[in-house]
C-alpha cells in the first residue's frame, strides 16, 4: 500500500525523494496542448463544453499527483511514455508537490464554478490563462514558477532544481548573452512589426452577428467593463447572447 500512496521516487544517489524532470515537463506540455485547444475553442466559438471537460481532467490529474502518487497521474504516464528513451534528469520532489498543490487549488474552484455552476466569462478565461502560463513556462523553459514560490514560504530552500537554478553559480560562456545577440533580436522583432503593417488584408469571412432575443435582453446586457475594453462582441459570444 505504501508503494501506491507516496510522493517521489527513491534513487540511491540522492538522500531525498526525487522526480524525473523530463517526465514532468512532458506532462506539462501535454496538458498545455489540451488546455490551449479548449481555451481557443471557448474564445473563438463561445463553446465552453471542452473547457468543462478539461477542467474535470485537470482536477482528477492533480488530485492523483498531489494526494495519491504522481506515477499514476494520466498526464505524467503519457509524459513517461514520451521520454522513456531519454536519460532521467532528477529534481527534488518537495517543491514539485508544492507547485502541483497550487495547480490543484486552481482546479478545485474551476471545477465548482465552471463545471457545476456553469459560470462563463472573464473569470473562466483568466483562470485558464493562469494555467496556460504556468504550463508554458514549465514545458518550454523548464521554469517551475510554483517552485519559486516554494522557496519564498519555506525556511529550507528547494534542492536539486532543474538546471541547477537553486545553486548560486556563474554563467557558462555558452549561457551569456552578447549585445550583438540582443541587437539581432530587436532588429528581427522590429522587422516583423514593420512587415505586419504592409501585408495585404485577408478577405473578411466573419459570419454575420445576430441580435439577442428580447426575452434575453436583461441577461444579455453588456456590462460597462466589457464595453470599456472593447470586449462587447466577445462578451456576447462567451455568454451565448449572439
């Protein structure tokens, strides 16, 4: 039973429970892809059904990660399959558990409001953006923002962080950024902005918007904050008022 309810793996080279960082990043990437598809589906089409399904999946996945055993979390199983031929990169389990607990704290109210209560609108999309940001930083850069928060609230700092970021060390030459590199990046970004101003506009294929029915007039009244940010049509779309 103890092999089922545990957090982290025992590896002889380390005196603390560890996790495979490659597996964690792969799992974050998988969740990022799924969440991004659901978010864009809600943002562009006003269809929150996929977001509701994803919220349920996220909640179950993080409950298993934090309260049972990361080995049985579906996203991490898929991540393990994806990186099974790569050399493991071990990271401390304590800070990962804290970071994933924060994810669970986001998923739990989302489950209540979005799935059980059917709440839609800015709250849902903002929570999704927070999740997407956390997942993107971990998957793309190996930066665990929750692990950084862990260090701020714990006397004993995290150990064995990805890339050795917990240890104070000087940057290797290959890590240093030269002024010429920054200039190249700035020139590229400026060129993309300039090019965007001169590209021909695509044909307008946006479907015609219909007017909300009279009986829904009160419910479909656009709030002032949505008008102030130019979000009127999106607000109607997200609240089924088109």
